[in-house]
C-alpha cells in the first residue's frame, strides 16, 4: 500500500473508531439513565444512528484495513484466522446493533417491553464488546500496519 494511501487509511480508521466510541458513550449514558431518568429523544436519536455507524465502520475495515493486513499473512500465520474472526464479529455486531435499534426505538416511544435492568444489560453488552474490538485494533492491528509501512521502502525520486 502506498504511504499516502496508508496514511489516509489510518486517519479514516481513527475517525471511524472515534465515531464508534462516541456511539458507545451515548449508549452508556442511556444505560446509566435506566429505568427512571430516560431521555427519550436521545434514545430515538441513537436508534437512528446505531446501525449506520456500525455499518460504516465495518465497511471501512473490510475495504481498507483487512486488505492492507492480508499481505502480513506470509509472516504472521495467524492473520487469516484473525481476519476471519473479525469478519464474523462484524456480522454479530450488526445483528446486535439491529436489536439495539429496535429496543432504543421502543424506549424512545415509551413502549419498552424490557425491564430497565435487561435493557441496560443489553446496551452494556454491546458497547463493551465494541470498545474491546476497537482496543484490539488500536493496540495490535494499527501498529502492525504502521510497522509494515515503515519497513516498505520509500519510492525513489525520479531525476
């Protein structure tokens, strides 16, 4: 991957992580407000954003991050299994995001069929998993990309 493309990919990944962490903060705020201090507008706002934010992050990772990491499979034999696991996590996260969207819409409309504890547990399960996923990418995958970039020779200037 050319250096400028890698820099753009890392910047985009950082922005995506920030968007996902902001979503996690909003979900945590909602979970903390349950069951009696619910901001229904916030629930509706987050419900509209959750699936889009998750899908955008997954698209970026699968289109940019994973292909950039695949060449490392020649030296890191565990990379194919890691990427497969992350792809599967994306599927699970999206299914969970859709359930969250339905729950948040119901809470926002005052129609929640779950107890405050159950809804809070659901929200926490999602945002804690997403935060772990991002920590893994920031602590391991991003440095691997940076290392592979720093070991790639710079293009030679044409005289």
